[in-house]
């Protein structure tokens, strides 16, 4: 099947993937644009998984101050080399993540950083809710687990829906950038300041 240059360009504009990767994806799925996007996302996840164990000792600290100067964020994003740290794609990712932190107020980068006592307290609240709603005993654990997953999606940065495209999580946009730049990338830490708020 012949793939037009216009289709390759359209897919590249949608995904940011390389021209050859876009052409290959379109050929693999016989020109279906939606399937090509999915193909590239899956390929990106596989690339990110392979690179996941590599050390990220370089990177940048990005800042974001919201209009009115009452809210500010600092975030450290790491990659493998200073070459990648200087690219526009990497800087844009860092800027997007800083804006995400300002907008969505996560409390941790990943689940493992949420204090165990906070998780236990949430679990206790959801268990009481389930009992008060008269849920059968045998489904309470499933109910609580579902509520905890929702809690993580709201409070864990990597699991939050991206403010610019809620269908994707922050993990998805980091994975896409790893696939595009060919280096492991990690969000190391962040701090969010709001005027008058206790740290």
C-alpha cells in the first residue's frame, strides 16, 4: 500500500514521532490513522520500558509562577545526558509538568512516595463509607481498592490526567518523550508554593 507524504506529516504532527517511524506505523496498519497513533504509543511504551533501568544523572530544574505571583512550582526532571536536557522537547516536557503541578496539586511523584499513614487513613475512610452505604461485606475490599485507585489518580503526579489532554496521564507524556528522544527520563521531585499555605 502506498502511503502519502501528507499522511506521514499529519501523523507526525499528531504524535511528534520521527518521519520514518510514522511511515512504518502507517504501513503496518494499512493507512488507518487511529491505529497508527496507537501503534506508535505502544512502540513508545516498549522503548521506555527498555530504557527504564538506565541512570538519569542529568536534567534541569524548571520553574513556573502562575499569573498574579501567588503560586509557584519547582520541579527536577532528569535524563541521561546534557544534550537531551538542552532540547526543546525536554524543556517543553519540564514546563508542562511544572504547569501540571501548579494546576492539579499532586502530593507525590509516584504511589511509593505517599506516606503509609495517609493511605491507611484513606482506606479506613473508604471502608466506613462502604459500610455506611450498606455494601455487602464480600465486595468492600474491591470497593475500597477502587476508591484508593481514584485517590492515587488525583494525588499522584504520574497518574494524574494531563491538564492539556486528560485522556493521557503524565506517565503517558513522559513515555512519549522517552520514545521520541531515545533516553530515559524521570521526574525526581517537586515543590509547590502557594501564598499563605503551610509547607
